C-alpha cells in the first residue's frame, strides 16, 4: 500500500445504481443480484473506484491486503451465501483495529445496491486464474 493514490481517488465515490432493482431498507444476507449482467457492470466500476486502491486492480491483491477472490474459493467458504455474509460484514463495518482504520466502513457511504453490485463483480473473478 505504498502508493495508495496510484489506483484512483481516495475519497469514496458515489455509485449510480439507478439501473438496478431497489432493495429497500432491510439488509439482505445473500446477494440478490448474483450473475446479473447489469449488477456486474455497475460493480466493476464501483470496485475500481472504491476498493481497487487497496485490494488491487481486477481483484488481484498485491499481497498486503486480503485477495478478495478468496470469497469464491471453496476451501475458504462453505458456499456463496456464507461468503456473502462475511463480505457484507466487512464492507459495512470496515476493519478498525485498536483505533486504526485499516479499511474504512462503507455503511452510509455506499448503498446496499452498490455493495451487492460489487459482490457480483467479485464473483466473476475466479480464484484459480
Ligand atoms: C484503505 C484500504 C482499503 C479499502 C479502500 C478497502 N479495503 Fe477491504 N480491507 C482492507 C484491509 C487492510 C483488510 C484486512 C483487514 C484485517 O486484517 O482484518 C480488508 C479486508 C476486507 C475484507 C475481508 C477479507 C478477508 O479475507 O478477511 C473484505 C470482504 C473487504 N475488505 C472488502 C472491501 C471492499 C468490497 C472494498 C470497497 C468497497 C474495500 N474492501 C475497500 C483495506 C481496504
């Protein structure tokens, strides 16, 4: 993470989710958009604007932050639903350890629609590649 500015703006970017079916206020535990082409497209751009600077372009980690393709690794998670739950906990709460922000919380910054769109995009990135 030596040069975090290399992969885009450090300020969280708003994501246009107007093309996606709205999800309402209740948090889903499983991705309602899995495999949806529009969600994948929106998620690709949202990932690049908000996550790539730490987790790597095209979801290939440089090694310092977790490689998020492991969300698709059957050795790590029982199934996609379990990985979805872990993903949502992290993206909403971030990672704050002893007061240090390793990853900022995205709840209140990204909509639930944007979060699941990002999850849909990560789903397309195969761990074996
Ligand atoms: C400022 C850097 C930074 C940004 C931006 C960031 N993350 Fe993270 N993320 C981290 C770090 C560091 C960890 C590991 C934290 C830990 O050790 O508990 C992490 C952990 C995670 C995890 C848990 C992975 C695991 O294997 O435990 C997920 C899921 C995740 N991030 C998703 C995202 C998504 C999606 C975005 C964009 C919306 C994002 N992160 C943006 C730094 C970042």
